[in-house]
C-alpha cells in the first residue's frame, strides 16, 4: 500500500509537466512497485512517467469515491 506522500507523488507524475519537485524517496518507491518508469529523453535526461499499473491504481482509487 502507498502512503499519502507516495500516492501524491504518483498523481504529480501523472499530471505535472515539471517533475523537479518530486521527492526522490517517494519516486524510488513508485519505481520499485513499477507504478512509474523513467523514460529517457533525446537530451539524455530521464523523465518519470506513469505506467499502466500506475494508471490502474489511480483509476481504482477514483472509483471508490
């Protein structure tokens, strides 16, 4: 289960264009759980993006409300 900060980080990865404010520890947890992946950009930098599993989790939570 994700803690509130990790869940908020997942939502930020999904919605934010700029990811500089992401907490590294929370991002690492999401990477380990395969809810987020790092995509390599043409510039050589890595950009976090949500995985299919991450979308599934967010959709499941929104269905509860």
